[in-house]
């Protein structure tokens, strides 16, 4: 994830300079291959002088080692943490005097398409907030939420992207069962999902789903609104939707989000 942030900032030509604390040598090496990026692992004292903020991109179990090795350098810095299950209060215990913002990205960060949960303490300075959001925008779309809801965000976004993959796989298996090869079923399903997303994101304020002419969005379509356009009386789709609900589709997806959120919440205790 640290490498994704570095690449995202470079690709979008951001004016902000962020140093990333990454434990794995091979990941540091890959990041250092990016033009203008320097591996500071041999000169960690330069972290403070060369960075607007520092991104802490290590596993929670490695935090103690980071504090032991470069804690004195991190002291007093503005830090973006992507450590799962590690609260700001816990981070302050390890690194008192620092200012923290927490991120919860997902796998799509590698393409700059992640939904990024961003949690900030109430006393976060306007400049730190702006810089943190700039970093989040380098890997996707930031969603500011209270820290107490980061576990819910994990269930919906961090883990939720896996449910989308599972759904796409299941749809492709369905196509295979109906007689289409899995490979072609997968291609069709991916296009169906892409088309559905385009419809959801289209401007609901104009008849063709495009611009309203004012330059201002009139609101997105609601999933149920679009669902009603596909379902016709006694048609094929209503039988398919009924089969989904008979199998507990909606409840199962809701339960999956909540189960992952509860697990994430337990990890923060």
C-alpha cells in the first residue's frame, strides 16, 4: 500500500512530499525505481527534513520495531497511518507528540481507484487535513468518517471489494451452467458490472443520463430505480431476482459486511 501511495503521488504530480515507512526491502526497492523517489532506509534521519508528512505503511505487529529503530526521528511529525486495527490513541502511546490521521484503503489503491476511509481527530489542523486528503486522492476517493466507524468502513470497502469479486465469479459460473464457457461468461459479467456502474454514476437529472446543461450534477440514480427499469411483469429478470432472494442474497450480503465490520472492531479492542 505504501508503494501504491508513492506511485499515486508521482503519477498525479502532487506538490506534496510524503515519505513512506515500509519494512519490506523489495517493496522499498520497487518504490525507489520510480523517478524522483529515494530509498531513505539507509538514511532515515532525512525523513524529517524531506517530507511534508510521513506514511506509516507497516503491519501492526511491526510497529514496536519501527518505534525502536526510528521512533526518535518520527517524533513530532505528522503521520498518516494505514495500520489496520490500530487506533489513534494506541499510536499516540507508541509515538507521543505526533499528529495522526488514519487511512483505510482497499486493493484498488494500486490503480488509484480505492475507496479510502479517512479518520482525523477533531484537533487536526486545516493544513494537515488538506495534505492528508491529497495523499488519499492519490490512491482513490477519500471518505471522511469518524474513527469509530472505520471498522464499518472495513466491512463495506476494505473487505467489500472481495464480495464484488465473489459475485462476479458466481455470475460467471451461472453463465457456464447456462451453456456459455466460463472464460466468455467472465468477460460478459465484467462488462455487465461496468455497465451497471456507469448507469449508477450517470446524471439522473437529464433524460439520457448525461449532463443537465448546468454543469451541476442533479443526483445519481438509485439502485432500486434502475432495478425497476430492468424488471418487467412476468419476465425473465423477476424470476432471477426471486431466485436470489430465495437464496437470501440481500441478507447474506448485509451479513457479510457486518461480520467483517465486527471482526475489524474486535481487532481494535
